[in-house]
C-alpha cells in the first residue's frame, strides 16, 4: 500500500519540522534499499553519499526491512580523536512504518535509543518480549541480539544510534533492572533534547561535536532519572522518595550518608542497599549527579565564577568540582561555559 494511503500521525511530522532529513516514501528493504538511499543522496547532497556507503557496509551482516515513510539523518565526519573523547551519533531515523517493518541483528557496535510516537511495536531482547505503545521506548546495546518489529498495522517511532567512551557504563547503569524500556510523554525532556541535538547536528557550530556529545549525555542522564523515578518497575518506598526530594531541594547544603540515614531512621548500610536497588545508584552518587546538573545550569545562565558555582551547588573544593565535572560531562567547567556561550 502506498504511503499516502496510510493514516500516520501528522503531529509527529510537525515535531521535527525544522530538521532536515533525507526522506523516502516507499517500501525499501535491506542493503538494496540502502543502496537506493545512497544514490538518492548522491543526486541531492553529494557530500552525504560517502557516509551512507559506509553505513551500508556496516549493515551488510544484518537483516532488516523498512515499510513506509523513512526520514534519516546520516552521520557527519568525526575525527578519531573526537571518537575517543565524545559521544558520537551514528544515525538518527524517524520511521512511520507499516506491518512489514523489522530489524534483527547482533554484534553491531552501537547503542540505540528508540521512542514510540504512535501505533505499536515489539522488542525482543535479553530473552524477554516487550510491547511498545505511544510514549514507550527502549535503550539497548546493539552488540547483544535484538529483534524489533511493527505490531499490527503501523508503528511510528524514532531511533538514535550512537557510541562513546562512557556509553557502556551508562547503559549498564540503566539496564541493572534487566528491563531496557522506559516511558515518557511526547512533550517530555527526551523530545526537547533530541531536537536540540539534531539542530546542533545539522548546523555549523563552534565546538559542534561537544554540543552534540553533551546532548547525548543529557539524554542518557535523563533516561537514568526516568528509570530511577519508576523504581525499575517496583513501587519506590516512601523513605527513598523522601530522601530523593530532600536532595533535589537541599543539594547545596552539606549532606552526609549519616545525616540521610538519620532522616529515615535506617542504618546507612541498609539505606545504601535499598537506595541503589530502587534508584540505580548509591545516595551520594545521586547527590553528586544533582549537584553537577545544577552546576551546568548555573554555568549557562549566570556569570558567577567557577569557584562560586562550585560552592553554590555544594562543592567546598573547587579542584574536586573540576575533576567531577570533567568526569560527568567530558569537559572542564570553563570549556563547557565557553563553548555554549560561543554558540549563542
């Protein structure tokens, strides 16, 4: 059935209306189809063909079929130095797929985040099967065998493939529960960060790779928070919820594990175990995450010196703040502020 005869969600088209994609409106399958995509790109954007040819070569061992309207953002040139330093996007695809769509592969050097806008899909991963409806998504390691496909007549979704030096760590933190799925409404933070990443991806920016890498880092951090807030499928105990809210509001104050344990009348050892069970990280790790995320906001939206920012978010030692910020974002506070100011 031609794509024009299918009733896809028009709102999804408008979500990415300011993003430039290579677009295909017919059913196209596996490597032959990708070859057509490369020829199409050569006719309209010759500089993109080489990148798509490389993608075709990478995809040869895998089985997949596209059915419907597909819009893709191909990878851009990245140096070996940047690949070792930053999160690098490999491909972004917006799919409005019919019943014939599927992907089946393993040993693919990539991490993937997929989000559903409309219709339904199915993911088979880690020996489990998950149904994905509007608002559902997943975060998987494509090196492991995975199979996903349309359930019913249509599945409208977006896919981001990427890799980076800390991607394995973030994925392992997310997947501790053994469930690769998450849920968020369409107007949530994932969508806004995706759009920011795609704009940085397509536009000329000073420190372009840093911007894109930072957006991917924010996406993964957000997925971790979603997972923590959902309690990985379990109901989060009131004691843990209370401590999370307390740290979210009082992160700038001196906080110790002993202090937190007293607040909920639990031993610090039991508290650490339970907090990590439901939140995915230890209490003090969560506190540091909140402090560093707030530091990023202050660096972007205030003119406070780095030393003052460190104190405002709860770091008494600016050298320790510099080290932790570098580990968290991949850049120093000074470079983070400078690069974002230069892009405005």
